C-alpha cells in the first residue's frame, strides 16, 4: 500500500505520522515534543493540509530551544501533512535562529502565522516541497538518502524519463519564461539540464544558461529570458539531479528534436487517452519494467490513433506504431508526432489473417521487416533479442453495444465487431470474448507474439467478469502491476466506470485470480488501492439460499407494488409456493444490478429473478436484501460481486437486517382487496406488518399477523428498536388521516393492513394537505445503516 493510500485513510495526526513512519521504514525514532524524532531528521506533522512554512516555523522553534540547551540537532528537517511533505537542510536555517529581528514566542504551542510570516523570506528558498500525488516516490527516495547518505539524492534524468521530465519542466519553468516560443522550450530545457548550476556540462548548445547573481537567466539567439518566479525553478531542481550521467548526455541531446511541448487540445481521436493518464502509465511502466526499459523493449502500439500513448516515450528508434485509419497516420506525420518511430497503416483485426486464423505477413506486405524480425527473434528467445512490449488502448466496442463502436474505419454494426477476420477464424475457444474488439486485439497478440509483455488500457471485465471465464482459460498471464482510472479521464467515454491500465507478462501463463491496482480519479490523481478478484460460482451470495420450489397454485404476477403484469412475453411469477409470504427479487450478483433489482413484493414478480419467501428463509432474505442495498454502487465498485458470509452471523445482525428491510423503500409488500388481472380479481395479502392493529390504531383487523408473531420471539438491538419506534409513529399517523380519492386510488388504500410502501407513498403524496415529518425515522434509519454498512465488509459479503 502506498503512502498516499494510507494518508487517505488517516483520521488523526497520529495516523499521519504512522503512515510516514511506515512508508519511510523508520526504525529508530521517538515521538516526543517533536512529532517524530530520529538522529538524522526531525519531523513536524499535521493531520490536515498546512502551509510548509507554518510547519517549519514550529519545528525551528524546537530546534532553537534544543540549541540553547546544547542538545544535538539533526542535519535535516521535514514537515509532513496529508497531501505533501517538504525537506530542508537544518544548516540553511541556522543563521536565523540567532537573528534578533525575529520575535520568537515563549512557548511552542503559541506558534502562530506571524512567526511563519517572519521566517518565510529566509527559509522559503531552502526547502523542497513534494506533492505526494506526483512525487511520492521522489520524496521517499530523498528522505531515505538523507538518512543513509546524509544528503538528499535527487532523481536522475535518464533516457527513460526524459519526455516526462521535459513536460514537467515546461509546466514549472518553461511557462515562467516570458516571451519564449513553445518550439524553443526544448533548447532552453537542454541548456538547463546540461548544467551543474555553476557551469555548463556540455558546450556549444544553441541556448545558454547564465546567472545574474544567483538568478538563472536563459540566452537564445541574442535574446535574454528571465523567470517570472524562482519558486518552480528551485523546487524542480531540488527534485531532479543535473546534469544527467555522462553516458547518457549525447544520447539525450539527440532526442532534442522530438521534444515539442504537448498541448492536450491538439490531441483528438476515438476515446483518446489524456496525457496526464499517459504520464501515469509511463510511471507505472518504469516501476514495473525497471531501469532502462525503453532501451530493452521494442514497443508496438497497433491501435495508436494519433499517437497519444507514445508521446511520452523518449526513444523512438524502438517504437512501432500502427493504426487502422490512414487519416490518423497523416495527422501524426503533419504534426511531427513521434518522429523517428516507424509508423504505418494496419488493420490489426483483418490484415494478414488467413482463413485458418493464422498470421501471414506476406498477405499485405504492410508489416515493416524490422518489426517482423524483432517479433521472430523475441519469440525464438534469440540471444540479445529485445523483448516486445505491446502498449495499447484498444477500441472498446462490443457486439452488444453500437454506440461505442471503435472508429471511422470499423464497421459499426453489431455483427461488424464480431465479424473481423481474426474473430471469425482465430478465436475458437474464447467464448463471448470474441464479440469484443479489445479481446480480439489481446487474442491476436497472444497468437502472434506469445512472449510479449502486454500493457493495455481497457475495461476490467476480462479480469473479473463471469462472462469472460472462457477467455481467461485461454488467455493467461502473470500480472505485473497497474492502475485503474475513472472513465471520464478519457475523452469521449460516457458513463462512470473504471478503465484499467494493466501490465501482463504473457510469457508466464498463470490463472488470473486476483489483481491489486492503484486507483486514479477523473483527474488522474491517486486516490487509493483496489483489489479485483475472480470468485468461484459456489462462493457467490446468489448461490447461498435454498430456493423454495413453486407449486401448482396460480399467483398474481406483479410489475410494481400494487400493479399487475402487463407483459405476456417471458411472464414469470404466475405460481405460488408452499407457505410463501412474499417474493424476494434478487437478480444479478453485483452492486450495480443489486441496487436496481433487489425488492420484496406480496406476490410473484412478472419479470423476476429471485425466490419465494417463507418463515424458514425470511432471516436469510432479510440479510441478502440488506447487504445488497446497504452499499451504494460507485464508478469503482459497481462490478464487485457479493459473496457468501465468511463467518457465523449473529442474531443481532440478522434482526437488524430484518428491521432495515421492513423500513426500506424497496419493501413493496402491500395489501389490496382485489387487483384485476387476466380476467379475474386477485387479492394481495400483506404478511410484512411489524405492528398489531392496536399498536397503530387500525380500525379493522389485519388479514395476517405473520410478522408480529415472528418478531415477538426476536430480541431487537437498541438501534433496531429506535427505528421501530419511529416507524410505529408514522403507521399511527397514517391511520389517523383521511386521504383524497386520487391518493386512495393511486396506492390502492382500501384495506387497513396496507404495507410500508403504501403508507410512505400516501403520506408523501398528501404532504400538501397534512405535514408528515419523516426526519425522525430517517435519522434512526441512518443510524442503523451506519451500524450495518461496515459489517457488509467485515462479514465478507463484499471484498474490502
Ligand atoms: C481507444 S482508441 C486509442 C487511440 C490512442 N492510442 C489513444 O490512446 O489515445 C483506439 C484506436 O484504435 C483504432 N482502431 C480501431 N480498430 C482498429 C483495427 N482493427 N486496427 C487498428 N487500429 C484500430 C481506432 O481508430 C482508434 O484510434
């Protein structure tokens, strides 16, 4: 788990300290007046975002006192909060400790902003701020090196991160230089990085970095450029090391022409990948594939569109890019995108696929010979052969969905997706996955380059959906790492769901059981971790209950609480079951479906998937009902599957679930004198009344007292009793009211044993005539929800 993930969970300042201690791996420390104290570093922590200078003021107060007492002070100071950390060498702050002009407060607890304001001009230039979203790894490395080597080791600039460093340089430094043409940024960037801060490390570069005092000034074509603010400059060069290692310098300079500033708005294409997301993908590739990966791997993106995924690459000699649309190729050429890469038009799902689904490059002769050779060498594991990395964001179209079809060049009809040559001839054994374009890409790569490392964007269903079980039997690989990001981070994608960027080693086939990913929000900011799991069918919640059989007694099929079925096609719910008191609808087994399809009714459901409720399974129905509805689906969890509980359930939990179910909006149980359906009148009996006639002041007897008898044997918790008490008041309130004809007709209020759905809806509809205060019940109900929700995870109904 990363530091940022721990900080997101942190509730107190103590949690924040512990998160940093764990991430840095601190062993010898103590927590005293100074928040965390080690021999090498003192830390000041805050449990909320705080300006670094305010935290440093606090820390310097302690340093000053320690100095007065002759105690040892550490060589480094560090301030930490929930979003960022900053480091400073103590030596840089020592002169101000004796400065008579600064008014130091008497006690540490009295440190106020005023001290920070006095200290700011002296210390601001000496500390380095690391925003953990972007620089978590750099921070941890820096602090570890401060501890072990007594100095801060900065991140080196290498062929692998050149493009990313350049983009950050443009944001923090380039854009602070007034009057520079964006096309000249690369020249100034090289002047800046090929300099050690005192003298140039490479002579004869077109631009020069000079100094006016300690202020950097750039010189290009006889024009001088100054920085508007030195803030970004100092911070940037406190994070990165310059100049780059000698062995890389020549090579990096040769990349200069390929560095043009990237403007997000210039990138278009079908569901193109935002550059901020591409940046994260390159961070992940570097973390997973290791040092110099861009030298060691040949990259092929066979659905590159206009090339977004490759623009952060720093070594185009090793990059092959192809895509279906010649127009996209033309755009890349005109915009000088990825100059040096081999770019060609290629329809990956149709070109070079023969009638047996085999790959034969002689069919179109479009495949560059160099790429053919690289594939052959990698597949044969020839000595010295480079590995192949397939880096793709394939189209997401599927046979069942026409509105998200791939691109102009692809047949958008449903059959068009499934009908690619490769899907028809090369995907035997892949099951439904042959209907989807992105799995067609994965399957051809699997056949063509069985040793490839595959880094792919895509929906998560190939990893965890039951529908892809057959796919996973054939397509097996070792998961190396990755992240999921909100679909809105992609241009043109509708809906809220996770898109994965997952890296796989297909040369090491193994079943996909569980993967852990980072989670990025729609702004590509890190927000936590998430586990995606494949679950065997017999562990799913849907297979937990024994489903009572239907009998031969006809039943009224409903389409709502008091509405009869109108459909005739695939009509369900037309037969009763022995001893049944209602119907539990529980279609699907994931959060998304559960939120829409979980309900109980007083007769069968016309298009139902579920089972009849009786006295024996009522507790189980209540548990399933509650756990399926307690947790709201989000973009990230909506495909999570419900599981059977992993431990014995307590009576308190079961009873809490029952009360929660009875007062839920999807408890559609009702009583109606007669409902006309299929030429006959059908009564609807309500067995779900938790109160007696006397308790609620009903004027006539209820047809069923099943629920009050059932509940009389239960011991309810304080939270459940509180809901019952407020619920009872609303039932009583209902029985005291007179409703107009429209409301009576709409909710079929003819009988006194009407159900919770009828009561709630009638009272709400009557608000204009008579005020009903639902707040007291809502408050108690929310308390019960808060009690139950964490148990959904604790008892194993959902993965944490
Ligand atoms: C999701 S977009 C990704 C584009 C780009 N790589 C990016 O990340 O922004 C998928 C791309 O695949 C291309 N494509 C669709 N079908 C293809 C096929 N059969 N062969 C090659 N490329 C295809 C589309 O034109 C589109 O540009």
